[in-house]
């Protein structure tokens, strides 16, 4: 299963709080696709997810969503 979560409106640490809540609702192996802003969210959210054992499958700009927006795909551990 793949779930999308838009956290562009949030600042750290809320970006990872929202991500963590979404991951808790998923089964192992499910995917979570995030839309987030570049800068601190782009640095901290993937790093925090990996520290908790999840895999970062993709990190790429999302130009269709606007400048400075990135798409990150996580796989729940």
C-alpha cells in the first residue's frame, strides 16, 4: 500500500511528528510518499526515518508542486 502525506505547511519538529504518526498507521513494507520543503525538513525527516529503521527509497524534487518542494518515499520497517 502507498499513502501520500503533504507536510509542506509544517516546520520542524512537526514535520517528523506528522511523518511518524503516518508511519505508525502503516504495515511493514508499506510506502509513505511525503511532500516537503527543502532545507531542514528535507534534511531531518529522511534522517530521522532511517534512524528509526525505515528505508528512504527516493528523494527527488517535485517541480510540479512548486519551487523548493521535494518528494520523499519511505518504506516502513
